[in-house]
C-alpha cells in the first residue's frame, strides 16, 4: 500500500508502525522472565504505561521531533517519529524516571542515502548533538542538572556495568567542560560527522569547550586533539 503512494511522508511512515504495535511489543518484553532487560528507543506514549521491571531509553529525536517536522526522508527512523503528544509524554517519563536514560541511537547515513523516502535508510545522526541539546534544555530548566547527569552519565554506566559515569578514583576520567554562556545554533558544518547533515539544524545547543576521555583532552574548542585510533570499544570486557 505504501509503495503505491505517490509521495510518502513521515505521517505515512508512522501508520506503517503504529503506536499500538510498539506498546504490544514492549508489553511482551516486560512479561518475559529474563533478567536485565533494557528497552531501546521508546517512542510511543502508550509504551510508558507498560514499562515495568525493565530499564529503558529515549532518544533526542523522539523527544524533540515529530511527524510535523520539516525533514522529509531525513526524518525516516525506526521506530518512527510520532506526534507532539508523544513528545510530551516521553519528556514527562524521562523527568519522572519512568524512562531511565537518554541515548543517541546514532545512525549517520549520508545525504545520498536519505533522498527518496521509499528507499531512504532509517536512522539519524545524533552522537555529537545529544548532550549539547540536553544541556540547552537543562539551562532553560526543562530538565534538572541532577536528572541530566543521571540519565546520560550515571545510569547508563550502572545499567551496562561500565567503569564510567562518576568522578571517582578508579573510574575512567571521562569529562566534559561547559560554559553555559556558550550557546549556539546547530549547523551541519560545525559538526565532525562525515554524514554531512543533522536533523537538529538550527536547534539551540551548548557544546562543551573541552572533552576529556580516559584523562586525555580529546576535543578543545571544537578541534579534535587526538589521532584516529584513540577511541576504545566499550563492550563485553567491561560487563
């Protein structure tokens, strides 16, 4: 049916993956007897009512974007962008800790891969903009600093048993330094991703003036200070 439509849009795509489908799947997951279940990128308001005895996450694009966003094929993601009401419900769930963490779900497809809606690959870039956008909302009192630190630093480390998330002896020294006056509008040309675009063009954000990983300065004043290969996979050896 959707392939026969002349011009697909975000609303059409939402109908192919309705809220009820996500709700039923989350409910099915919650009812399993498996331990340590984590529900990724919650997007539907109905899912919030069935999140029990699991941890979960939400993305900035599901908090801030919806079917009315002027993105076209660039806004094609799985699960899909939904409605403003879904945005509001997800925000409330994040603030009251029904949803545990904020995650980028970074999928840096190129502009060439995001042209024709039907063939566009689902996903958006977000790893570089997630914290700066959330810092802007913290500054403007949408979310407290305490809750933001918990959702982006402490809770992810706790859930996935990582040696990170706290400023503490024996933990990896991963830090960001911010000047809250350093507010900017996001533009693709200021970012480092090779995909060449962002769904958050012109969104307000506060970028760190310095980023430290494992005790070493890796970015300062938007300039990368380390060579390729410095990064380290964070995976099973930490679990």
